[in-house]
C-alpha cells in the first residue's frame, strides 16, 4: 500500500503501524520552519511574517494523508526533508503559496508533492542541523539574528526590526486567507491565540494516514523506508512571537 508519510512516498504493508508527531516533534518542526523562513526572507523580516509558519503547521495538521505528521513505526522523523520542504514553501509567491496550503489541507497530493519532490531531489541542506532529533534540539535559533548553518546557531547581530510596507502587505494577505477559511472572528482567534504544540499533537488522530493508491502515479518519487531508529529526546526552547499587529489593524480598517 502506497502512503505519503514522513515526507516521502513509501510502499508499506497493509498491517503497517504508524507513529505521529508528539509535542516535542511539533516544537522541532516549528524551530526548523523559523530557521528556513529567516533564511528565505532575511533575519530582519522573518518575525513580521511568522504567521506563515502558523498557517503552514495548521495545514499540515489538517492533512488527511498525514504526509509529515505520521511515520512508520520505528522510523525516525526526517527533519532534513522537513527543512527542505519549508525552504521550498517559503520561497513561493503568494498565489502558489495559497494553492499549496489548500492542497495540503485537503489531501490533494498531486497539487503539491511532485513539485516538492523535484525540488528536494536537488536540495543540499546542512545535515548536521537536522539529521536527528538530538541535532534539532541542540540547534540554537534567535529571532532577528542571522542563522549560521555551519555551527547550527544564530549569530548575535541585531539587524533592523521594523516591518516594511511589503511585510505588512504579506501579513494582510495571509489574514485574508485565514478569513476565507475560518471567518473573521475565527481568523482573529487563530492569530491572537495560535495552537500550542501540545494542542497540535492532540488534534492529529492516531488513526492510520489515508493511502494514496490510485490518486497519483508516484513511482518516480518513492524512497525506500528508513529503518534507522531515533529515540533521543532533549529539551529545547523556541522563542519568538507573531508580529502581525499592524497587518491586522490595517485589515480591520478596510
């Protein structure tokens, strides 16, 4: 049976058991997404656009395929693949970005996976920052500071922090996208109180992900299962806040 799980298409037995992102995994995914957003738009601009991360995590959590939030029992989370996925997402234009969000949350594999798989096949990330749970936990990231991939730590150099008109425009456009999904009051609640890592973990059903048999011919994208176990769990701190107040204010005055 063909599944899109742990970020890749895998041919698995009918009785395959799955594991799912727990609270720590959601935190790791969030940290790596913050790093990739900062690399894509710059350390100074990234905090003003962090709502993109919350929306992406929400779509990933709603995905009936559980492409990222599930993995075969005993298989380590593929954080380097998640990193390449975040880099691919955060370098998109607005129209492609919204189309991809919708494709993920609706389980439309054909709408995003082939394009991502092609990008990933050419991606060369720094493995030391993402090749295990322990590596992600040991990575140090600070908002408003450039990230040094050679050391997996942020450089303590503070750039300008004021959002630009373009950044405010991005925030407004993202809020409008949320309005189309949740309605105005629901979108405001999502922005003011984004789900915690624990809430995200609890919301993902423990049921098996929906297979992709017959939906798309993914033979060219399949990757053999990784049987290497990963059990190390370290504590970590992820800082940062969503800086979109100006965007919300402008939208509310329209």
